[in-house]
C-alpha cells in the first residue's frame, strides 16, 4: 500500500498538473469506491468547480475544490490517479467554434481503460481519472467540516517541523504497543506503514518487537532521525514501487534500490552480514529485521 512518500509524490504531481484547472463534468463508471457520497452527489458537487490544490494528509491524497469541497483519495492496493492531458498541439489546433468533444471522440488521446473507475473531464479538454484494478481504494467526498474531522483523527505528520524527538518520545511513552505497531498506528504518526516502519527500525538498530514505551531517550532520538531521513530520501526518489503503484504520470518510484530491510528477508544484513530474519508474529505483516544488530 502506498505510504507517506508515495502519496506525497502523487499529491505533488497532481498539484502541479491540476491546480487552477476547472472540472467540466464527472463520470462515475463504478460507484463502489465512493464514500460519503452517492454517484449523483459526486457528479453534482464537482461540476464547474476549480481545483484549488492537491495535498496529502497521512496516506490520503486530498484534492481541494473551490467552494469548500474536497476529494479524499486513498489508493490502497491498486488505485492510481492518472492525468490524461490532450496534447497541447491538439488543443491549439482546435479552431474557435469547433467541437472539442467531437475532436476527442474521433481521435481519442488515451485508449479505453477497463479499470477506469471515475473520470473527471476538465474545462480545458484534459482529463484525470481514478483507476483501480481491485477497487479496494476509496474516493471520499467531504466538505470543510468533514475534512477537519477526518484530519483531527490522524496523528502528527513526521515531515512537519513539530515532529521533534520530544514529541515522538511523548507519543511512544503513552503507547502499549510494540514499537513497530506504534509507528504504523495512524493515530500516533501519520503515513508510516510496513515499508517505512521496517526501514526506520533497521536504520535505528531497534528490535521491532520491543515495547514502544520501553525505548530509552537515545533510542527514540535514533529512531526519529532514521524515520525522518528514510521518508525524506524516499520522497526524493518518488517513493517505492511495489505491485501496481504508479505516480500520476504512470512512472514507477525509485526508492526500492535504497531499501535495507523491507523485502530483503533471508539476505545478509548490510551492516553486519547476518542473514535478515522474517516474522509475522508482531502484527501479521512481514517484519524483516537483524537478530544481531537490532536490539
Ligand atoms: Zn545486522
């Protein structure tokens, strides 16, 4: 599932490509990913609105529209937001009075996609769409109040300045979870899932099964540093590609080559050469760690 760096990559790219553009109309092909709205509500509330900005909270990409409405997109396993822009040349070739719809109909600029779930046509002739092979992701329509309520339930953003070692220390002291589960608890820290919890704990040299509240001050500082460094590096690399994750330009993320623990069970630890162990005992997910240098 996309975590903070992947969703941040999606949001930044969508913001660059979509903000300032206006929605002409919406076509809901499959309504089962919708939350907080029926098909007709979504079509009605999006129509004619301007896209103000696209941003991220936790693992959710948020498309904020004019008039205080928001689209909350959680891609989860196979979801993606793709922007299909009509080539600029084709747009400029369209003479005044000529029907853009007819032009596009005669010569479609993107092939029909059987996994397209919701399609937003833009006033300038472009289009963006939510695509999801398994349709386990969600698209939620929220007004300002619903968005505020949603955001208030999510923990601190680890790339915000307020996420200092003291803050992390306080959060972990109040938790009864294993440190790996605490890092992945969205009410404690936003956006961290299995990949970046495994990576941060390996980098910090901390055993993922230890009680969060039992970490010493120096260990919390190491973990804080490891988490922030890992997330920042992954954002720079446009995230980690796994399964069907693609950014809005259909590009893969490049962070997989920089992973030290996640996906490397059975391989030698890059720090001490010991074979990395795999367990599902902590949270049912695959935890990869080094017996010898994670304490
Ligand atoms: Zn090791």
